């Protein structure tokens, strides 16, 4: 249970006001980080990728933009040997917004996985999703942008750190595996006023907990005294099942002390 105490409404107010100041400071810090992110330099993408579309045909990275100025790629963890996508990536995918809001602001959003397109299509149908999802099964795309790692393919870079840096920080080193994250690209030319026409530039990638702000379920739970209830469910990853795996018993809530008990 959460470590909280019960007070009167009058006693509660100064505690809430103190938290409000901390929340406002966090908002200002987030705004500052956003400005810093927007000011990052960009790197030209010189490799020609031909990803596999839902119908089995191919699409270049430029075609993924669908005529818009910006492209966000979510590196959905789905190893070619798996029969289902990562449960935590699945939780994030459940929070993908109505993409018309992004489209109206010159931005396209897609998912990319190394699984073959047949497995992607089947899982997408199972989950009831409609967003565009491409396969990089026979391409180095996910390795190039560190969404997949395998030291037999190339030296592992995990969250921008190599093996020596990871071990020096006392973190676990995984020589092979999928890594959740997203990468942002921008088209060059008059459309954006950046770079050269016909060229694509990589501006930003984020991994590990960088995707948490997208998952509103976590934000809602962070507002509550019990919080995320990490480790209580027994589910892998972030601790959430795929939305079609919950039982009626699951939906009654996790085995924490009942209110009023």
C-alpha cells in the first residue's frame, strides 16, 4: 500500500500547494528540454531502405512520409522468431492517437518491426489497430537506428552507449535483443526549409523510458496513491497484459488491499 497519512482538508492544502510548485517546475523543465530537442542538429540518411508494406509491396523511407514534412517511426519490438509483438510495445500502440491530428501538423507516424509482414499483419488484426506498420525483416534499418541489437551483426549501442560505457555505469549488457524506441526524420527542401530537396535527415531518437510520455495509462496511474503498482501483476515488461488477454478476474483489480477493508 502507498505510504500516506490521513489529514484534514485544511492540513492537506499546503502539501498540495508544495507539490504544485514542483509540478510547475517540472513543466518548465520539460519545456526547456523540448527547446533543446528541437535545436538538435540533423544527420543525412544515406542508406536506401525498401521496407515491406502490408500488401507485400515495397516502400522507400521517403514514401513512408506520405507527402508530409516529418516522419516518426516507432521501433516496435517484434523479433522475427516471435509469434506476438512485445506486450509493453503493445501497451504503447494501444495509445497511438487519431493520426489525423499528427497529419494535420505535417507529421506521419508509422511502426516498423523486424518480424515478417505476415506476422505483423496477423498481430495487427488481432489487436484491432489501423495505424501503418511496416516490416524491415531483410533490412538493416532497425540495427542502423538501434531498435535492434546483436553484437554478431555490429557492436551493440544501447540508449546511445556502447558495451564499455554500459558496464562502467553498472548496467546490464544485452548482446542481442530488441529495444523499444522511436526515431524522427525530416524531409529536406522547400517544404521544411531545411537541407536539400530529395534528401532525408534523422533528427532524433529515444529509447528505454523515453516512450513513457506516450503511454497515458502510466500518466493516469501516476496521479493515484497506488501508482503503477509495479511488480504486482506478474506480467512481463511494464506489467500489463495485451488487451485481449485480461480475464474477468484481472479486471477486478490487482491483489492490493481493498478500499475500506
